């Protein structure tokens, strides 16, 4: 292993069956561009959503899916790794695995429920359980409307456990001109929370601060 690969930040990224596959795919591209190694987990429902909402058709085989996502994101060999639904020996499955943030984007309300109640019926749920018990960074991006009392209670419980709930609700103060601009708004916030550089959109007040700098 080279010194460069040792310094490479690892991010766990999970896709579940909520609408908003574009957010997760754009985040994957941005993580690759930021030189992160990305451990990807995709539920069966997420595969259906991705095929419905985008032109990306993912094969069912994990190895082929890994190749497809790596090509989509422009990744180097080994930079994107895909783990299957019951790959209990993968790094995200144990607290003794690599210490890495977990982003579930998009996050279904079913996954919210599973995480709030400690279920670990598949690798995504187990990875979330590991993140909570190890006090690792856990960011959840739900996309649902309206939220029921159950959804809100689960989000409150998870927030109290240390998770960050970041609904896929883009702002409009940056005057978006396309759907991609709306997607980038959320992805930029995710990258900020992960401590990664991003140039998808200026931060609030950045232009004002530059204007106040002396010539």
C-alpha cells in the first residue's frame, strides 16, 4: 500500500429505496473527485429507484455493479467497492472495521425505522447500527412528503443518538437554473458535513466576505 492510499479517506455510502437517487449518485461522483475511497451498499429497492429515475441500469451481480458504478463516477481501480446485502465480512459490518462516516442517501423511511429500533436485517442496517454504537458520523438523507408522526419520531430518536438528519430539501437562494443545481445544493451540504472540499456552490456569506476584503 502506498502512502497516498493510506491517507485516502474512506466514506461508506448507502442507497435505499426512497426517491432521490440523483442525490446519491452525484455524491458518489463528488466523493470520487475528492479522492475518497467509497464503500457502496445498494438495496434492491434502490436499484429499482435508480433504474426508474435515471438512465443508469445497474446489473444485479455485485462485481458487475461495482464496475458500472466505478465507470459512472470516473473512479480509479479499487476506488469504489460495492458490498452485497449480506456481506457480513465487509468493513462497514463491524466496529472493528475501518472507521468511516456513513451517508445513507437517499434514506427510505423504512431504513429510518430500522435504524431507530436497532434492526440489523441487512448490511445497510448493520452499517447504520455500527455507526451509532461506535459514535461515528452518520448522515441520513430522507426524501418523503409529508412526514408521518412515526417518521418524525424516528428522526428525533436518531438525532438524539447522534445522527444528522438532512432531508433532501434544497434551498433556492442560489437561484438554481436546473434540476442539477438543486441536487448540487444538497450534495454540497453533505460534502461540507464530511469535511471535504467542494465547489458545487458558494457557501453562505462567502461572496459578501470577499467583497469586504481590502484591495
